[in-house]
């Protein structure tokens, strides 16, 4: 079964302009955005069996991705950058 990448713009439809603006204006948002993308791509590679990882490592990556997504959402919704 093929698992797709979860780009942030798809996770938060209607927020593309805000995401773009934050990437330009906030170094912190940009760093978190890059970390989210890397974690998401790692999860997808493992779930698509392109890379091997233990269940513990996959779970850790998923938790990392979720924490990053939560923080990015907070910033999108107007949190302090």
C-alpha cells in the first residue's frame, strides 16, 4: 500500500498564504517547517518500505511529526514566532 507525503499546505487547507508569509518572515517557522517536512518524508519512506526502521523508531518519528505539526499550527493561528 502506497502512503503519500503530507505537505503542510494540504494539512491546513486555506492557510497557504499564511504559511508562505511565515516562511518568509519567521526563521523559527521556517526551521520547524523544514523539520516537519524531513520527519514526514522519513515516515513515508518507512511506511512505503523504501527504508527499514524498527516500530519504536517509526513511532518516534510519527510523534515528532505530530509535535512539529502542532507547533506549526499554533504559529499559523497567530502564536508568537
